[in-house]
């Protein structure tokens, strides 16, 4: 089902006729089997802290700016300098 590119909604309503939480659990298991369990961990973290909007905002900004892993690391390492320059 998931390998066939069906949406979670299609799986819930059409394919299995089961509740959404069960399908989400199946999807998490599927991602883990596909060695994409980092996505499952990120998803759980976002839901637990209810900061979806912050995560989406950050993701969009990273994408817009074309920042890579090194850029992000450098920004985080220099965050105190950025904070001090904002205050002055």
C-alpha cells in the first residue's frame, strides 16, 4: 500500500477500513523497514512537543536559503554572536 504511493487517507478509508492511528503505526513500521526510521523519530518529536509550525517554518527557511548541513552547524555555533549583535 505505502509502496504503491497511496496516501494515508486512501489507506485508512479505502484499503483497510481501519482507524487512523493504526494506519499511522503501520506507516511508521513501514518507514522503519525502509530504513527511514529517522523520519519516524522526527515525526514523534514534533507531535509530542506540539511545535509543528516551528518545524515547518524552519524547514521552509532552510530550503529557501539553500542551507546545507555545514551552514546549519556554523549558524548554531555562532548563535551567541548573532544574539549579541541583535541587542546592539
